[in-house]
C-alpha cells in the first residue's frame, strides 16, 4: 500500500548520496573546504560537473571570486571530517587546519587537493544558474587525478576503497562490496 508523504524532505528519497569534499580558495589564496551531497557529472564532451550550492555558503563566494574548485572523492573513514566541514562555515573557521586534512597542490589550478581523498576533479567555473534556494554551479573538468590503486580500468575498486555516502539526519554509510550484479 502506498501512503502519501509530505514534500518537506522530498530530497531524502535520493539518499544515500555520495558525499564529496570541495576545496576552493578565497581571493587571498586561503583554502576552504565544503561538504556536498548534491553533485553530479552533467556532460561527457565537454567534461562538465555540476554542484548544487546555496548562495549562503562561504564557498559560494570563494568560487564566484576565483572561478575554480576541486571535487575530492573521499573514503568512509573521513566521515567525521566531512561532517565537520558540512556543519561549520569557513567564514569563521579554518576547516583544513581544524580537520587536519592535508592540502596538496593540484595539477592545473591554484586550488589544492585534499590528499586523503582517493580521486579529484579540478574544475573551472563555466556557469552559475540560479535555480531555487540553491544555484547550479557548472565546472569544466580540466584535470583528474586519483590514487594509483583506487581504480582498475577507471572503475572504482570498492573492495579496497569504500566511498562515503550520506543518508540524511547526520548519518553516513558506505557500500557493501559483496552486493553486486555483473552482466
Ligand atoms: C553531508 C552534507 C551534505 C551537504 N551537501 C550540501 C550541498 O550539496 N549543497 C550545499 O549548498 N550545502 C550542502 N551542505 C551544507 C554545507 O556543507 C554547510 O552549510 C557548510 O557549513 C558550508 O560551509 P561554507 O560556509 O564554509 O561554505 C551539506 C552538509 C552536509 C553535512
């Protein structure tokens, strides 16, 4: 039997969502980190990646100013750091320092990577589309890097590399590598 549900949390039905840490610099070159669950590839050619970002976020101002950002895909073990970066603003926090995450140079941008992530997409800002209470920020992926053991034929080795997923309400999970169909 189907029951009617309120629309208050309609977006919860898309959970669990893979949760990434996005690095971005302010106009003085200081790096901020934001946790994002609403993000997705949106074009193969050109390679475009979309993030849904509230204009209230400090990271929004950073990305508008520097016109670049890095998507860092992270392991489940970094749930505490992701939760911290998703519940504190860089306006009054040095999140890299407070989480002890390691910032390391990217290949093409001024914005650094998070070394503890297993894969990284370096993006330059292409377009900001006002949508609703979040804007769609579209980045062109200008470089991709990953830990050498993380992927085989560009597919994630989920036995070794457990990605972080958010299930809402301050709860995080990961994949069960034994749950699989192969065709
Ligand atoms: C798991 C998780 C996922 C989040 N996903 C998003 C998101 O997709 N878009 C967004 O604008 N905020 C998202 N947030 C909220 C921001 O991460 C949060 O407001 C953060 O403190 C903003 O930091 P900033 O002010 O330094 O940019 C998420 C928070 C958590 C905990």
